[in-house]
C-alpha cells in the first residue's frame, strides 16, 4: 500500500464528499465520518485503483476523487458498510459481577 496514495485520497475533497454522502445515507453523522474516513480510504485495493486512475486512461479528469471509474460508488459503500459491520460486531459487552 502506497501511503502517499492513501494520504492523497484522504485529502481529496471530492472523494471525501462521496464518502460523507455514503455514510450519511447509511445513517451516520459527521462525527462518524471524521473518525472513520481514514479507514475507508485505506481499504484494500483502493491505493492501486487510485494510482492506476492517476495514470489517465479513457477519463483523465485531474480530480481523481470525483471519478467513479477510479473509486466506484460500490467500493465506497462496501468499505463504509464493512467498517460499520466491524464496529457493530466488536462492541464490547458489559458483564456485571455477581
């Protein structure tokens, strides 16, 4: 994973807007977005997709974060949902002493 690509994705306002839209659609607030957006952009395969997208291809919009052929909406939804699922299943339970 190229850390520079992860950093660029995190700094991309257009990509962050797409991630924010997805997280809101899934019932999350700004606090959740702020706390989890780095984890979203660090999802497996995103760095490769981003690096490949920067090379150009058919759609060479210089705003890589807005390009749905680089990071697809399905990729965003899957990443956000995976983090939500992990948070739901890893919520600690409280045991009471007898």
